C-alpha cells in the first residue's frame, strides 16, 4: 500500500480495491441493469421516470432481468453485469438472493440500489408491521385484475362511437373532434381499470341521443388548439399517402369544428380538458382526478 498509489491499486486489484461507485461514466457506454423477482414492470417504470430527469441519456443500454428467484439465475446474470458494469437497480424480496447481489456488486465496485426499500420502510413504520416477502404479489389475479381485463375488453368494443347502446355501463365517456387522442387515452384508462367509451364529435353527423341522457358514466370533452389539430391531421394524412388538401385540415373549418364541440360540452355541463400540451398519461391522470372528485361528491350526498 505504501508503494502503490491509489490509482495503481485500482488497476491491479479491482476486486479488492473497487473503484468509487459515484465515478462518472461516458453516456455512450452507460449500462443500467434492472433485476426483478417478478415481471419487472414496476422497476422499469421507476427507471424510466428517473432517467427522464437527465439530459443526454438516450443511449443508455438497459439490461432487463425479470423473474430472478434463484441464486443460480443470479449467478448467470452477474456474468453479464461484470462484463457490462453500470448501475444496478433491483426489486428482490428474498433476503439471501438480494444479499448475494449486493455482495457481488460491492466486490465489482458497482452501485446497487433497492428501488422500493424507502417506500416499504416508511409503510412498515406507519402500519406497524413487516412487509411480506412475496415476489410479484401486486400482479396477483384478484378481483381488481379481472376488473381491469373486463375494462380493456369493454373499451376496445366501444371505440370510436360504436355500441352506443351499452354506454350506460361505462365509467367514462370521452367526446372530442377527430385526432384529440380519444382512443389511446381510453386504452390507457382501461389499463387502469376504467371502462371507457369514446365518440368523435362531427358537426355534420350529430352523436346518438343517448349521449345526452347518460347517468352513470362521466362524460368528458377533449379539446385542443386548432393549429395543433391541423398539424396532427396533416401528418396523419401524409402517413396514409393521402392528399392534405381537404376540409379535414382547413384551418377555418377546423376552428369551427372545435368551437362546435366546445359549445356542445358547455351546453351539457360536461368537464373539458385541453390536451394541446398534455401527454396521454397526463390527460388520463387529469381524467382520473375528475372522476374521483365526482365519486367523492356523490358519496358525500348519500
């Protein structure tokens, strides 16, 4: 130790003297290892949300390792981790498996982060009980799971104004002019367990009368700026190799179309969301908030 400098020790004995875990690495060779004892969906979403906070990480190489439930499986994974060193994120509930992962990462000088530990610890303190070490418990096929499947099937069967006779069974009905993200928003909501129907608002083709008599579903109007709508529609036509010179993208007609939809929404007292600068996820979150507020108000009046 007296003879060798610190840097020389790192080079000669990397396992005995691992390099600091916070060493900055070039973005063109940054590896991210995601280890989960379940499907890994939760971990992937956490990683995606965290990476979105940084610039220049488009070329991060993600190594996805789901269903890690044995030490032999972990051993095979560690061969790749050692060959492609980087940040290790994990959600492993088995204590022996995660201890082995942490020890191996420590020997390699790699940071290993348990993505859900802080939340689990906080809940444990609040609830006064230890977390159950059950991998994939959030994906159990319980009543909520089958309700979500049912919502997806309903939503697909009630896209773009079809099967209006069943709209009363919906939780949410989305209305809006063409290309206001009604279908993708409906599918997203269905994945969250909400039965969602949607209908295009076309001035020349009035919606079915049942739309104005619905009691159970919450009808929500989606609008966007005419300028943005023209751009989206024009791109859509070009992608289909169709002429962009139609009333569908005429700015004055589009403005009149949006104004018509807004009047309809106002006349019926439906809440309106402007999706011009919203992603599908943001729109869905706003819709869920509106739906929950209505549910709370209805519960308070009972």
